[in-house]
C-alpha cells in the first residue's frame, strides 16, 4: 500500500532518498527547517543541511503515516541507518504554501 502524500512532501522524501537531491523544488525561497536543535532559513541553508546530513549518515526513510494536525501535515517515517538511536520513527511537521514547503520541523 502506497502512502498518499501532498506533492511537495512526496518530492521532499524522493529528494531525500536520492541523498544528493535538489531540494529547491520542495521549499519556498524563505522556508525554515528545524532539526536536531538547529534552524535553517532559505534554500541555500536547507540544501547545505541536507548535504551535510547525507555525508554524515547512511539511512533509509520510509513514511508510513500522514495526518493533518493544527494546520500542519504530519508525516511519520521509519528511519534505519548508522546514526545514534537507529532505528526510530520521526515526525515531520510540514507547513505548506501552495505547492511548496514553507516550514518543516523534525522530531520524535
């Protein structure tokens, strides 16, 4: 069974799986990402964050749940890899603006 995700979120997970994906088609120009206690603002910072993460860790991410909560799209994904705490389920809280991600917060 395939999980139906909004197009911008599906593009995000596809680019993440590619490990060297271009995230410019996923996010707005002034998007904000919060992950591991850090905040990244704008496409350049977001691309650098994903490139750095892909260089540090080898992992797979498999989204298995998607729901709306308080105006955000929350996707739960199972991650397995060589990072501390693997495997684990992460929650991705997306705020969408038209067909792009305006904000993303990643946590447990």
